[in-house]
C-alpha cells in the first residue's frame, strides 16, 4: 500500500518510524520547513525506546500527487480542514482516510472532504515527543483502536494487519466511537481544569471542589455521548478516569503544557467545546463545558493567542 | 447611644473613628490581641484623608457587658456566627443590630441570634485599609444605605442621623436588599473569575470568553435575586457592572488580593456560594456559581486553607 501520514509531528513520526519497518510505501506530509529539511538531509532520528535513524520521504501536503491507499490523519485538530483541502488530490475512489486525532468532531470535518465510504476513525494511546526538527523521542507501550465507518471490519483487515506488522498493536473495534468518547472524557475533565487552576492532576482530584468540577464536566460528556452513540459505559469510564488520575497524579496534563508552559493555543474546541456544540444540537445543556471553554479561550486571549 | 462596633478591622476602625466625632459612646470589639494592645496603649492611628490619633475603648467581644443601643456588625463573613454568639449578652430588648457585611445571607445568620424586630441590614461603599495593629488608612468618599427589617424608617431615624453627624453619608433605603444584591452581583462576577484566571478586571472584561463568564454568573445572580426580592433592576445593575469594570480596569479584585496575593481564605460562600444555596431553595439552577465556588474552594484547599 501507499500510506501517507498527514501531519508528521511527534505522533506522525512514531507512525512513520514503525510503518517504515513494513514493506509498505510510507510518505510523511508536513508543512514545517526545518523538519522537512532535517529529515531529507539526515533521515528521521528516533531515540527513547529506539536509537536509530530511518530514511523516509517527506514533502508538503500540496506536493503529494500519487493517489493514496491509506491516509493517516495526525495533524493538530485545528489544522485538519486545511490538511484535508491540501491533500484532496491524493484521495481516490479506493483510498481509506483514517483519523487518529485527539478529541471530538473530526468525522464531521472529514465528511466535508472525504466520501463517507472512505472514512475510518480511531483512537491511539501511544505517546510521542519531538526533541527538535527531524528528531522524535518515543517511549512506552501503546495501542490503536479503529473502525471502518461504512462497511465492515473485513474490508479493512489488511490495514489492521499492517499496523500489527509495524508493532503498533491495533485492534478493530466495532464501537470505536465509545473509545474516542472515553479518551475525550478523560482529557475533558483533566485538561481545562488543571490548566485554569494551574495544578497537577493529583492536586485537582485531591480537593472536594476539584472533584465536583470533574463530576460536573463528566456528567455533561456522558449525557452528550449517550445522545450520540446510545449505550455508553458510564461506570467504566468513571473508573478509568479515577485510575488515570492516580497513575498521572504528579503530571500536568498536555493542555497545561501547551498553554501555561509553552504559550500555545489549546485544543479545547475539540474537547469541551465540541461537547457544547453537540449538546446544543440535541438539546442538552452543558454549562460546565461552556464555562471551561470560555475560561480557556479567555486565557488564550490574555496570552495573545486568539 | 451606646454603640458597639463588632469587628474592628479596617472598616470597623473607619466607623469607630468617624463615630468618635459624635457625642455617642463608641466601643470597639475585636479579638486581635496586638490590635487591642496598640489601640489601648496609643489610641487608634488614622492616616490617609486624616492624620490623627483618637482614644477609643476596645475589648474582646466576650468582655462586653453593658447592653447596647446599637451594634454595628463589621466582621469577616465567616466570623459572624461566633461574634453573634459572643455578644448575645449585650443584645437587649431595645438593641438594634445592623449588619454592614459584604455578601449575601447574613440576615439569615442574624435571625439565629437576634430577634427579628432588632435586625437592620445595610451596605456601605466606604473603603478602608489596615497598615498594622492600631493603624487604619482611610481614603476616598463613601456612603451607607440601610434599612430597618421590621418597622419603618422613622423608628431608626436617630441612627441615620448619627451616621450623618459622623460624616458617614447614610441614607435610609426602603429597598436596601436590592442594593445589597447589586454590590454582591458586582463582586460575584469579578471576584472569583479574576481570582481563578489570575487576571485584572480589565483583562477579564477584555476577552470574549471572560465576558461570557461574567454574563453567565450575572444571569444566575439576577434570577435568584428576582426570586428573593421581586422586581430587580437588571439593566441598571449590568450598566453599573460595566462602569465599574472600566473604572477598576487595572485592579485585581479583593478576592484575588485575599487568596492569590495573601493566601487568605475567601468570602466565596457569601457570594456565589450563597446564590447556589438560595437558588436550591427556590428551584433555580446555578451551575456557573456552583462551578466558581468549587474552583475557589479547590484553590483554597490547594493552598492549605480548607
């Protein structure tokens, strides 16, 4: 297969590195000049659980011309529409387009550019970091859950096989939307709260007020998720949140790192903001998510990011 | 009259100083040892718009024995129940007890210790600061609005007169509850928001997200106020908030000073927390106020204050 990785930041590099071990053709797409130049000149350097350099083709999205068999979307959420616009030339009739973006609402964006029968969605819990242009740092285990949105799992079994050949630990999941909601829910209760309160996950969960916030946000996510996907394992997701909060007790969530530590715009619109948007469509009131979204937007504006 | 000032912090000292200019007997009550000692040894020092020292009796609340004609309550909100407990011996049949505390819900607390026909409530916009034990710094103009809760204004005209003799600019207000709500509303939209967002009033009001927060909280205050006092001038209060936000644009509100700058517990329970409490009684949902209260409580807990 010809596989494009559309968005070759930290996670895109992890996927590119792993897939380079298979006999498929893998092409990275990105717009970061220094990153492109470094990978073209020296290859993609990978440290952490690995210590090697792999040669991989990389180009700007608009430069890709050969029709894809598979496109793996791994952009930042707010870069997705432009990416889809830029790569529409390589989406053919047989092309599958798989979103592994964090957050909610990406299938809706995809439908504006990609035929329904080509859309796949998934969720990954692999971690990845970038040390600099052309240098990915990869540690720890992970997995992928994915689903073909129209058509069955048999039709995309070769894609699941490819990920497993690459060691990416993929599973076909008939109900991947629930997994996406589960991950969004964990992020939605921890990310904006710790960002606005400027605290670790353990500090948030260690106070009664913090737990009340978490519960208020959680209930809104569950209500809107239930309206969207029907049955949802509320108890299981809550248990998962509590376990994660214990494991990651000393950590600041990624949104805190983005906004408070690095002054970058957040993905709040694809977490709590998406719940507000989806809630409105189905008549569910989401004041906690609205308020968290407003607070993060306000903080972004104060930092000159919007 | 024999007038006790129950709670002789900054504002209590302002009132004590002004009332010492009349021919009424004024006695300060407070529990701060250094403050009591300083005033006993050197008198109350007043700077700012004044530069003088006045002799005033001061004692602990439990030491007061002579029945009062008037008690002016000026404690911090969470010290009110203990103060009322401590001074019940000086509340006689003819004693009037006037609350000038910030925030909401104090009349309810008073009713547990004071007969209904003795209760007066009011609101003041005088400012005052303490430079140290026995030293108040008083600047700027101000006023008092007050009301007799059972019985008419005629019955307490002598109290209004006394305040005006002292230069404290008092007005009898048949609808003082609305004035209390107006002040609480201004504080309720600015105080917890700027505290949690760690920003000035101007920064908050200068962002769309911040304004959304302010409006969300404002609507809940108005809905609950309307349920409690009937007609309320929503438009007028909103205009007042917007004017105040422009005048105080470069300031951090008092709650920010308390919690973030000085690590002191806040009065959130008597602002947004009181709106949640009152809202529950009348069946009005107040998620914005609930969330702000939880966030401030969480921050207090993280700072070891609760």
